[in-house]
C-alpha cells in the first residue's frame, strides 16, 4: 500500500537484530538430530554410496480402552435436570 502511495516504508530503515536464542535453539536441534541419526543402525545394502541418514521413529502409545458405559449413564444428565426443575418448582410454589 505504501508503494502505491509512493511513500517509503518506515520499517525498512529499522535494523534487524540477530536473535541469539533462536540461533542457540537451532544449534541444539542440529546437534540432537545428528546424534539421533548417528545412533541409528546402518542399512544392510552396501551398494549405494549416497544414502540418506536413517532416523529412528518411536511408536505413539495407544490410549487404554474405556469400559462401556451403562445404559442409564446416557440419561443421567436429563434426569438431574428434571430433578432440579421439580425442586425449583416446589420451592417457588
């Protein structure tokens, strides 16, 4: 929009500082990734010279199965609401 108005962008003049936390985090990520790929076993095929590093993948644990709910649990909220309405009716009567 500023270019259409032929006005210079004020944000272009602001110098951008390097984020040291971002650089440290990126370096830690790279080190962890290298350690993870180095610890993986080498593939058995010795014929290819340009192989991608193997990354270990951990399976996601499945949540435990829930026990089936009793038939009356489906109607419990409605029954509680009806009881509250009856009590309210008796109190205001």
